[in-house]
C-alpha cells in the first residue's frame, strides 16, 4: 500500500493513468483555490456566493490535508533516513513540506489557538501559497530557479552596479532639487524612490525635478535605465534558452535515435 501511495502522490512519471489524473486533479484544485481567493475579495460575489466559497474551502482543505498526511506516510521513501521520525521531519521541514503545511495551516489555526481576528485575516492570505504547490507537478519554476542559480554571479554584478547608480543619482538629485522642492526631496531616501521610478523608466510622476540641471540628470538616468534594467533580463533569458537546449539534448540521448522510444 505504501508503494501505491508513493506512486500516486509523487509526480506521475510512472506511466499510470491514475497518477496523471491525480496530478491533473491537484493542479486543477490549486488553480480553482487561487480563483476562489480572488473572488472572495469582490464584495458582490462574496456576499452572494460566500457560503459556496466556504464549502469549497473546506473541501479543498480536506483534500490537501489528506495529501499532506499521505506524503508524511511515504516520507521514508521520498526522504530516506536512518529512522522513521527523521524521514518525517525531513519532509515537514523541506521546501515542499513547508508549502504544503502553509496551504492548510490558516484553516486549522483558529481551532487550535485563540488569535486576533485581524491577524487571522492576514494569515488567511497565506492560502495563496497553495499556488506554489503546483511547482511539484510543473518544472517551470524549477527551471527558472536553476537558471538564476547558474547566473547568480552575473546577476549579482549587474545588481550591484544598478544599486550604485541608484545611490549616486539619489545623492546628486537631493543636493540639486532639495532647495527648490523641500517637500518632494526632503531626504536621500525620498530621492532614492525617485531614482528607482526613473531608472526603471516607470515614471509615476509623483516626484519629478523642476530645475534645469535636475531635468538633465533625470533624462540621463532614464536613458541609462533602458539599457541597465534590460541586462538582468537578457542574462536570465540567455540562461533560460541555454538550459532548455541542454534539457532537450538530454531527452534526445535518452531516446533511441531509430524508434524514438526511451532506452531502458
């Protein structure tokens, strides 16, 4: 039975239709939960369908709780250790284990301890973390995370340069504009907010220079931001394409070049 549950809850690469149906069902339930959380924030819908959304929440928690208990049951297979307790603890404190727990914890917390209702409302927002459970059945986030880890040095360098330019722009703009606009540029932190909005070319318009020199600096920062902000995007994009190419080559090596079937 343990092996059957293990094959059921683990990502359906076992060739069984039941495994794939389980994966699809959990992914669908996760997405429906995200939609339900969004609908709860619309007063008209929440007022009319509040009871239905509550029932759906209860059913979802029951299913997610059952899944969580099944994963604890097979933890000695998914997280091998020299004792049963250690395997359970390894799963509970693993990345996916914490996400699974946070997905159901807000529902049970009021029954376990008395808690301030205002804090409870904030805690219930962690239900949105259920969307992270979908990563177990989809490799997209893992792929992006692996690219970021591989390109961390390049990203760190561009991040440091960006921060340095933001800091310099904040100092310069503060000393240029603070006398003319003491309310808009009262300190360097306020100037830093202006630098972020300008360098990212967002341009909210809540803070802007009025002196000639300030406008010149603002224009230079905006032009610089077009290229600078694009650097991390280019690094991640290049790494992403490279990673996809490597994965594709690995898949081709696994399959027979003549029949296309997986080599055992």
